C-alpha cells in the first residue's frame, strides 16, 4: 500500500506485506530539492534512510517489533536540505493484531536449565550479541533484493511461542528452515561478518552487518566458512546447515534485526522483492 503526507514538496510513500508485528515497512521520500539528510522516527526508534537520485529521493526501512500492540502509531519523517533547513512530514500506521501459534519442543536439559559453569559464558555471549545489534553502521552494504539463505522450506515460523521441556520461553524471533547437515548456507545479501563463533544456545553462528542497523543472524550450523571481518556478497557461502546448540535436529535458524527491532526475515525478502 502507499500513503502520502506532509508539505506539498515532500512526498512520503510506503509499502509493506502487512501492518502487523514483525513486518518491515519500506518508506520512500521525495522532495523537489535535494536533501542531505533523512530519517524515520516511529515505535520509539529512529531508522536511518539512504539517498538516491542525487538526494531528491530517500529510502528507508522501518520495523514493527514482534511484541507491538495493535493500534495507531505516528511515524515522523525528518530531513535537512542543502541550506540547513529542516523539512518533514508524518503519517499514521494502523497496526493490526497477529496471533502466533505455540510450539512445544524437547531438548537437552542443559539448554533449558544451564549448569552453573555455563552461566558466565551465556551472559558474555548475550552481551556481545546485544552490543552488535545496538550498533548502527552508517554505511549501506546491501543492494537489491534479499534472498533465502537455503532452499529448504520453513519448519518453524517467526513469532511462535516456545515451550522447551514444559517451560515457556521467549517467542521465536526468527525463522527455521529445513536442511540436511552440510547444506550450504548462503548470504542473503551483501554485508560484513561481525561474528563467527560457537555460541551456547545457537551453536555455530554467524552475524552479518548489512549496514544502517540491519543484521542477519544464522545459527545451529555444522561448520563456518566465513570469518569475522570478511566482506560477503549476496550468495556467498557462509557455512553449512547443522544441529549445533539448542536444536532438535538439522536446520538453519535466521534472525533479522533492524535497529534492534525483531523482524520476520520473510517480510524483508518479500518487501525487497516487490516491484516499485
């Protein structure tokens, strides 16, 4: 869908798969004069935009987090022209409720009630990953559409409520794909590898910084091909499907974060593949 708001010179449009928790909203902003800065503010966060057409057009992703309540949310678009004058506009997004199913899994008890000797490791890894997601690289690395990292179908969808060994846990903030051990895992788009290591819960894990607060997180792999610091292109092999960490069998887990917002990866694939 599309909407326009703001002063006559500033045209704001947006499109999305739906306006529900976990969705990405793609904004496009056009101005009659070039702008040197543009950002989106909504849902308590600021989302960066990137310039096209010599600064006359700006594009940005806005994320609706997994636990966003239904209701009307104001999104403010703010830019600055070459003379330092602030321009802006705003629209209201009507977010609808989304009901997520529950999944019940049985895993090794150490992944439900970790032993005391693992607690420091778990905390250190949690802080490291949180620190990565909180960092916003000003450059944009991705280009064009995001692709699926493996060909296997979805076996556990985004947002499912998780119960491990009878104990409720956080909702599933990613997507699990079917895959045999050893299946190549390919980068969905360009970026920089900022983490490649074995984590307690997600096993052999890779995080890619796509730039501008957008990250891909892949877990449970059997082997890692990419290493920290690598620049990867869309389609490059990152590693192999496995069942390491808290896993009930071979599969690939893919999580997306956008300015710390938990996003359904399939929403990102869909919205970037839509024709303008």
